[in-house]
């Protein structure tokens, strides 16, 4: 007999926690699974076991916001079953989820399902990007939040958006010398007047405080610049950087400079995790303002598959505050559909979150207009640059596949093995898609995606061998043919 739950929430970040809290408050029991040992997701990570927090303010607003959400979960703990250290590996028939922990696995059937899988750092290949010491902004944040270690001695921070200031200032406060912060786009900091939409947005207020701290410390912050290459033997020893063309961010190699560093931090925004929504059969579209491919959703964040909701950055990158509010709306709506909440009460509870989401959407559109990644960055990679780490596929290999007739990512995958490794294309598909569009003149919708396959995360055979609740094989594989799956 396959275990069942009235509501299954996948993801313990702001969106997943918001959904579980609101559903439980309405009286709907739910199960929440998350890969981490402690709730909070990437943004609200806590220090690892063994650390004792004596001054929460020293860990910043992310920790404080995470503690607030974790306290709300504790208030409804009798109605929320938390499966920590557990990954969702696949979805069948819309709401049947394969899960795995370190030593066991199983199926769980959900009457309703909220997928809040979050997002990952957008990869941008350049010469040397695979060297130890080149890290994403999200990776650096996670390392410093969980282990409180200093990831290097001297760093260069490059990418786009106000998040760069936060990462750079966190490094500075940890004792890392920041050689420079490179913003590929236009400057978002004063003295330029700030857009009215940003007024009252905590994210931008924090970013401005971090920028002021960097300026006061004498850290150069250079607009319309980016990293060109990292160099070193067994690890990063130096970096080349220079200006980009403001219109499309094509690198202008003639004005390059260099710096001796042992840490290069790159942050070019985020890409939604859509593997589970794809496997669930949800209809998707390409939305560059939301980070890439996203599931189609209704006003209360239900997907094209009835009873399946998608909330937070995994359904379109919108930031932590908006992610939490989307999750709350999804949780309220799931409770309403289950009969745990009258329609009038559900409408009342959704009203404030929906109003605030409208305000945040306007602010995010303004931010996206300035900092959406431009196609010229595709020119950073040389023919010899490895663009698929798992299968060691180079840019030249991708170009050869295009020259032989590959017109979409699935074809490039078949020609080169790009996307066939453990990450299933998370690291290579976004930049390969951009390059394919740039070379062929096709649109992202034309070049498509690399289809995910369960298990979407690595799992041991030992864990699969100890499966629980599997009395039958799933009736259908949503991606049982090459090129199949939901569009």
C-alpha cells in the first residue's frame, strides 16, 4: 500500500514553508520534505550542527527571517510532518512522488501537491570557470551560512544585480579582501535616482546598505564589467576582467585587466528548478523575466495539472519575500480545495498576500529590465572551454553539432552527450540554449529544453533497495520516449 497525505509540500524554503504553515493553520494536515537537515532553504540556511548561535543579529536578516518561519512551523507542528534530509526524485500521475533519504526511499501519494523546488545559480562558462576557487554566489552564501568559514583570502566578485553587493560585503566582513565587484549591467546604486517601485522593498534597502559599506571600505564597484577568464594550476591564482558592451554585454577584450586572487565569485542570477513540474506533466513556457522555463499557473499558483501547485523561485525567480507569499496563497487554496477552509475565508486570507505580490512584481520587473542576462556573455567561452562539466563537452563540440544539423537542445544532447551527466543539464543547458539561439537565430522556445529523467537527484542503490510503500510500479513514465514530456 502506497502511503498517502492530504497535502505534500516539496521544498523547505520560503515558498514551501509558507504553503505548509497556511494549510496547517486551516486544519489541513500535510507532509513537507526537504533535502536539508534544517528548514529554511538556500536563502534561510542555518549554521551546521555543532554551532551554537549566541547572537542572531550577527547572522543578518536572512537568519532572522528564517527563524520567524521556523517558529511559525513549530506552532502547527502537530499538523505538519517534516521529512528532513529527503529528496524528491520524480513525480508520476501528477501527484505520486518518489522520495529518498540517505538510507531508504519510497512512494507517497498526495491528494494535492505543492512543488517549491527553488532555483539554482545561472551558469555562465568562461575560460577557467571549472578551476577550484571559482564559486557561484549562491554557493559562497551557503558555505558561509552553514560553516561560517572564510572561503578565500582575496576575491573578485562578478555578475549582475544587487545580490552581488550582499555577497561581496559578507566576504569583506568575514575578513576576505575584495579586489573588485564587477557589474555587467548598468549601475543600480546612487547617485542615480531609485525607481519608485523599489521604495519599501527590504531587498533593495539591504543592497544599498551593503553598497555603502563597500564604498566606505574602498572596494571598487565597476559597472559594465565582467570576468573574462580565471587562471591557475590546481586552483585559481588570478583572474582577467574587463568591460562589456552595454547593449548586449559582449566582452570587449581590448580593455582587460588582471588581479591576483584565490577566489572568484560569479552571480548572474538564477534559473528555476523545473524538473519536478515537468515530470508532473505541467505545461511550461519560456519567461526570460522569470529566469527561463517556468510552469503555467493560475492566479492562485495552481499549474495546468489539477491539484498541483508551483510556488516560489522554482516556478519563476521572484525573490524570497514573494516566494513566501506565493507559498502561502498556494497553501490556502489547497486547504480550500480540500474542504478545510470555506471559500469566503480563503478569499479573505489570500487578499493581503496577493496585494503585496502585485507590488513586488512591479519592483521585480524594474530590476529585471536592468539586470536580465544579455546574450553577449555567450562570447566569453572559447572553443576550448568546457561547457558541460559532467561529460566534458567543449564549446567546439557544441558548435560542431550545430554545424551537423542540431537545431535544439535535445539534438545537441544526442550529438555530444551534453546534459547526460548527474546534473541533467542544470549546469550546461541554460548557457548552451543561449549559444544555440545566438548562432542559429532561433528563439528559446524553438531550441527547447533537455528533458529530465527520474531520479532527478543522485541516489544510492542502497536507498532504492530499501523502498517503502511501493506496492506497484507507476502506471506511466511521463517521459517514456525521447523528446517526450510536457511542453
